[in-house]
C-alpha cells in the first residue's frame, strides 16, 4: 500500500505537534508529578533530564526513523528492516492493543471529574470515598469511557491530515497555555496550616526542584534511575509502536533531527510544568503528607486542594481537568492509531473499517476494565510486589514486561543486526547533520540495552535494588 493511500503529515510542525501530543499524556500529567515528589524532587528531575537527552533520544530516534524508512506501522515495519525480526513488530503492536482499553477507562475518569467541576460539584469530588464510590459503580465508569473513546475514535476516523494533525494543531497550543496558566497560579498560593505554619506555592516549588540528598544511598539512587527510566516509556511513547506509526507518516523532506529535538523539548517541558502546577499546590494545602499520595494524587488529593481554594476552586478544577482531557485524548489517539496502522498496512483494511474494528474492541475491553472494580473484581499479587486487579494486570504486562522487551530487541536489531548506519542514514537523508551520532551508536549498542535489562529484571521481581 503506497504512502499516498496511507496519508502523511503536511509538514514538520504537524508531525512534531502530533508526536508531542502523543508523548504528552496522562504519563506526564498524572505519573510524572507523583514520581518526582516521591523521589526527592530535584534529584529525579536531574536524572530524568539526563535520560531524556540520552536514553529517550536514542529510542525516539530509532522508532521514528524505522517508521519513515519503511513507510509502515509497527506490525510490519520491523519485518521490512530484517525479515527474521518481524516478531518485534507483532509484540510492539500488541502493546497498544493491551493499553487502549484501560487508558480509555482512565480517560473516562478524567471526563467524570471534568463534568463534576463544570457543574459545581467540586466539593463533592473532594470528599473521602468519592473516587472509590465512582469506580466501583457499574454504569457511570462505562458511560464516561464511551464519551472519551468516542472523541478519540472520531479523530482517528478522520485520518492523518484531517484528524490527527488538524486536532493536534488545535489541542496542543491550548494545552500548553492552560498548563502554564495553572502552573503560574499554583506558585501564587499561600495558606496557614492548623499549627500556624504558613506554606506557599514557592515553598512547594523548592520541594519540587531542589535536590534532597537526605538519606541518599546507592540503592535509593538506582531506584530513582529506574523510576525515571520507566517514566520515559510513558512520557515519550516508545516501545509501543506509536512513534513508528507516526514516523511512517513523516515526509522524506522533514528534518528528523530537528523534529526529534522539538519533541524531546515539548515533552520534557510539559512534564516539568505538570509537576510545577501540581506539587506546589498540593504542598501548600496538604504539606509533605500530600506528597506521598502516589497514583491517587490527581483523583484524590487534587480535588481536596481545589476545595481548599474556596470559590475559585471549581473554576481552577475545571480548567485543570480540561487540560488533562486534551492531553489524554491526544495520547489515546496515538495509541489507537498504532493499532489502526497495523490493520491498514498488514491486512489492507481501509482506515474507516480499521477504526471501527479497533473502537469496537476498545469498547468491549474498556467495559471489562470498568467492571474489574465491581463485577469482575479480584486481587492478584504481581511480580513487582504490588497487588492489583484487571487494570493493574494489563498495565503490568504492557508497561513492565512487554515494553522493555520490545525496546531491548529493538536495540539489538539496530545496534548489532541491521547496524546503526541504517538509522543514521535515514536521519541524515537530505544532508541534515546528526550531531549526536556517536552518542547514538554507543547508546543503541551498549548503554540502552543494559539499562533496559536492569529495568526488566526489577519489574519482574528478579532484581531487587
């Protein structure tokens, strides 16, 4: 199937905004802030930034270049690089298939909170038990899942130029404005605690950006490194076929080096700003206790923060969850697109037929995930030591097991089988300079696979650091 039938981005900026929109999702807005708070603020930020410029850059460059070189989605692209390694493509394609249902379920949760703050019910959303009561209900989570999924499917159905690129050009600038606005507002907050202590957003900023070396040991530093590396998978959408699919829509004249640098910048900026708007606000109203909220930070702690703001809290809460919706939709679109591209390229289905098939699957899978908190509830101890149910199991299989394996095999394929020159030639096509070429070679051959192996072994509970 030729590239004209597959569609393509109209130019470099369209490609960058779509790819950045994929990278900027719930991983940035929800996961990054609580990991930064958990791992000592500035230490985590420093380690994460170094990894973005080395480890993340290597995987991002590899996947985008594979996509543009082959003009194929993840299911078929790896087989075009080397016929004996097409299995990587199958696994990379399966990752978004596993992720899509539960990502859309979480997206539905965000819609629920958006509507709550829109209708002035922010106070109710801040009450203990509100979130638990919502997700354990049988019908509400399914209704909001369908709303979120419908919006995402509509954009994918419209195609590359009229759907993904068009809406990325609209949503990404709005998202950036909202996140900067909330971040600045967060720094202006101030409150007096019950013990008379005055806390402000600027105090929270110090907690966020100034490294805390208290109790720092080699083992703790390794944990920070592993957490930051795991976050990168969420953050830049690698090892799940998305960047291969988006790279396949990039035109040959697009400067990949420049585009990849811009994607890195946008993604890191939004991740930092997400922490900037969340951590100072939570610290101001909840102190260090609020910092330990973990995954419940967005759905449990933040509504309490908005309630503590008084009358303006409903407005700020609405704007916040509106921004999260934009981020979640652009990422859900990219997850869906990675699956759709496989159906189009391998099975030669039309885009519209492929989107309908994927949407139907996501509805069924998403409903099962929603019912995992009530009708299908069970508890299972996972190899990484956590206890979870359906959503947690799917998240573990995709993010902690399959994605590191896809990334390791990709490093071996490009580093030792097809050779780094395959990617370097694609990146430099058109005479563009690849200033980090030597770094890329060392990373793809040695450092990235070693780090990934450590991440995989820890995720599987084999290596305890």
